[in-house]
C-alpha cells in the first residue's frame, strides 16, 4: 500500500485550524484512533458476504461493497465532509473504501466517482465522492477519473421513498464527451458516499455502459437501511 504525505493545502489548513475528530470532537485528527474503527466494521468480512440488499447488487452492477452502516461516527463523518466543509475526512474515508474493496477481492481498471450536480459542487466548492475516490485510488494504485456528470438536478434521494428513487435519477447522468474514450472497454468501479437502494449507482452505471464500459461495480463508504 502507498504511504500518504499531507498535501500542502491540508498542512496549511491543519496549522490554521487543527482538525477535530468527527466522532468524538477530540483535537488531533479528522477521525481519532478510537473512532476510526467505526468506518471499517465490514473490513474483516470475507468476499461474498451478503450485502443485506433484498436482491443483491442492483442491475446493471456486477458487484457492490460498502464499509459500514450509515450511523454514529460514520454518519457524523459524512455529514461533516458534505455539509461542514471538512475535506480532510475524505482521506480516511477513501482509505476505508480502498481497504474494503481490496479485502473483498474487487478489481477494476478505473475508479469513477458518482457526481453531484454542478450547482451543488459550486455551492460546496468540491464534490465529496470525488475526494473519497481520489484517496481510494491512491491506495489501490488504480487511476481515478471523474468521467460522469449529472446532467440534470434531482430531488435528494433521502426525501423520496424507495418506489420513486429509481425514476428520480433515471437519465440524470452522462459520460463527459471528452472522457468517453477513457471508459470504453474498461472495467469501472464507481465510488460514492452512501448506498440505500442502489438506484443512483445503477443510473450512473447505465451511463457508463452506454459509452462502452465492459462492466461496472461499485463501492461506498456507508449503507443506509
């Protein structure tokens, strides 16, 4: 595995505003040693462990993995990353994604983050799934490419019941024209923060397969039941 050095921007941020643990608030790291194991609860599980989804990975995904339930420390960490600007959390979350994917025997040629809409990215200043995917890609020694864009804004999935989630995100994603050649003929691994029904992952996978991807799998930080 690769060793990580702190990026200059992160080092300056640490000096100006030392990180506090998203789980317990202790100063020192974005996730302290006591809280860090919460994002790795599924790490010891062998490949083939049931996902807990009624029908397995949603079509057309060939494989799906996740690191921990969306609760407690994990929930606080993802909320801090998404809504409080705590980008430093992308590093441990990405490391957890990489570790679980490797432990489960997952492969792939290219990591692709599930994108937020451009308006949401401008509002936050970043895309949390892209930051997580970049950290995971370093660990896995696999390229990362933000090849997909969200071409229409959608209602937040958590506001919808399970019946309406697939319709909400259908046709919401497309491969960026300049990246179409990079996904064709490749085995793609999608990276996202949370999976519930898998509707968003499935819609993103359909966009990649339409541009010639050979297969699409996915791994997320958390699963919301």
